[in-house]
C-alpha cells in the first residue's frame, strides 16, 4: 500500500533511548515491542477508548483524506492509515507531541503528514477533508464554539468524529424553539445544555477550560452545522456536515445584511 514505508532498523536500546528522550507520552503505543506509556492512569490508552467506537468509523477509508486535530502522539492517525486512508494530516500545537508522533510513524512505517498548527488557524490548510477527527481537544479550548465554527467552515467536508470529556447529567431534554423571558425553571432541568467553566484547574490540568454535559456537546455541534449520526460511546459523537445552521446562521445573515 502507498501508506507504508520501510521501517528503520532502530529497535532495542537505541529505540528505547529515543522514546524516553521525548519525555512523558500520553498515548501508549507499541513501538518495536516498547510501550511508550505502560503505566497510563487510564490503562492502555487510547486503545481502550478506540475499541469502544472503532466499529462506528468506516472500516475502508481507501481514497479518503483525514485530518486529525490535536493528534498528540498520533494513535488515531495511525489507525486511520491502517484503514487505508489515502492521506492523513495530523496537527497539534505542541511541538513535543509532534516529535513523538514523527518517531512513532517512522517506527511503524506509516506515512503521516505532521503539522504544527492551532485549531484556530485551520484556514491555513486551505483544504477540506473527508474525515475530521476532533478527539480530546474541545475541553482544552478557551473558545470551543469558535473552534467548531472554524472546523465546519474550513476543513470538514463530510464526517466529523468528535470526543469531549463530559460532566453533569446524561439526560437530553426536549427543548422548544423559544422561551418567554420570564421562563427560568427550564435552566434548572438536568437535561438542559450546560457548559461548565473551569476557572483554575481540573484534574491538575490548567488547560481544562470548558466541560460540557452531553446535551450541551450535542447542541453546540448542531449549532455549528453538524448533524449527529451516531453516539457509539459515552463521549463520542459521529457527525455529518450540514449546510443547515442553528441560530448562528440567522445571526450571521443579519450581520451581513446590516
């Protein structure tokens, strides 16, 4: 397959040295028999996550292009390539994660294009992709809805695979299209979309900013122009791109006409 390159002969102690030189790994990968994060607090992560929703991702990605936003060390990029994706572009704004991903791709013999780029700068790619992965990034953003709008506008052609940590109620409340100004009880309902702001730290991580409940994650995706197709795992939403926006489209139209 065109996605494969010949793996280098850098097994054993030399490979382990290179792995450890790149610091702590968040993705536990098997590189030449060496686990990059064998003591991960979430277990064999992200494989344990992937196994819960892999069935919902097309098994044959032949001829498809994939964008992995916030790729970390590249686990999901590699899985897309193994499913035959013609081209995989993996972006992250953290240089150390990209270095880890490049080493892993080299050892695994998988051709991935790694680019240092922020989600807010996706327009610079000047390309739309058949499949966009947006996994484990949403809650690290100060401006999450802006990020979804940018993804819809600039890089999503068809399928969006979304994952966010969620907290709060798992209920989904059936909402009306509008409410009277004096209606306040609706906001107390467990299934009302809610986004929790983390002022300081959460899980000893200062990059956790906004954590949605499930209803909010779904509502924000719809507002940005995505249709939810499947919900195969607690935190995973498989979405299709739509030209039909929620309130945001009406707002944009009013701005353009003014």
